[in-house]
C-alpha cells in the first residue's frame, strides 16, 4: 500500500519536496474538466512539474460534466490533448459524480463512463473510474466496474462501503499535509501502479530503443492496433509501442495495405 494526495487549482501552492518528505508517494492531479480546452486546470502544468521534480509518482483526473455520450467523447479527446507528451505512473482517472448526471439513470451514466474510458484507454492509457461509493454502486454498471479499475471515495469510515474490487481509496477530504496550505484529499493505493503501467508500456512509457529497431507490417482487413500487437508481438497490451513507433494515435484509423513499423520482439 502507498500513500498519496489528489490536488487541483484549489491547492494553489504546493511544496512537493515537503510532501515527499512527509511519506507520500504519489499525486493525482486534476488535468481539467468539461469538454473544452479552455477548461484545463490552471495549476495542472505547475503541479505536474513540481511533483515530478520532487520524484513523486503522478496520475491525473478529468472531472466530467457530460450528460450524453457525444460530450463524453469530447471530454476524453480534450483530456488526451492536454495530457499528451506527459508520463504518468498512476492512472488517468475519470471523475463522474455530478447531480445532473444522476438524473440520467444508470444505463446512460454507464454509457457515458464507458465512452470516456474506452477512448482514453484506446490512446494507450491505464484508466480508472472515480466516484463516491454510492454513486459507483447505483449509477455505474457492475460489468463496467469490473472492466475498469476503480478509485472509490468514502471518507470518515474505517473502510469504504463498496464490495467490488478497487485499486485506490480516497479516505479523507480534509487531510493536512506538510507543504500544502489548507485541506487536501488523501488516498491509499493498493496496487503497484508504476510497475503495472511501465511493464505494459502505457501512459507515455515505452521502450525508446524499440524506435530504432523495427520491421514492416502490411495491414490486413479487420486489423486493429491491438490485434496486430497480439499477433506480431505476442501481447495485445503492447499496442502503444506500435502507435508510438508510427507517430500515430491509438484512435487513428488504419487501412488494409497500409504499411506500419513493428518493433522487433
């Protein structure tokens, strides 16, 4: 188990070295909210750079206001644009908890969540769904909660009232941490996310040596990046290596007879 914080513009100034010295291992940083690039969190870049400089592992989250799948898709694409070229040892998290979303019902909320999560995952990121325990139980389908990792929020209790497996628990909204003025959210992580993410070449991590060693592959009908990686590299989860080697995005469309570079095994 590791200890971490999650922060946004509300924590305007953070001395990340003091946070690190206090025994915290990671920081999950708000990248933004909504569907427009202008909704990027004002402190995202500063918090990211500060956490990295202090050698804290980082993740990020995107706060959703989506009320339909089209908006969820746009939120995901905006998030991807803002976080591109950065590396995260912890997940990219979808924060869904708005009252306006609850009135939509479980089916639509699940579709919204699925759209965002699959779009970001397809771009080569490890995705986690964040919300408070009752919202997750009541508005996110069990199938989806088992398909994606979960970051559950439940404060003031010895353990969260949530039975589906989860990887991160936000246990306080009013934590006090050296280096941060005022309250800050506190978290426990129960998985070795840096190892998982790096070993699967996700979240901006891939073997740079592979970019100089490759062979050519001709795309066939029905191929996808995942299928090609499964067939040619032995693991579908290695598809971000193919994407990066070809200077593409995972959401890009590939066509039969197109030539792709494939890393040598």
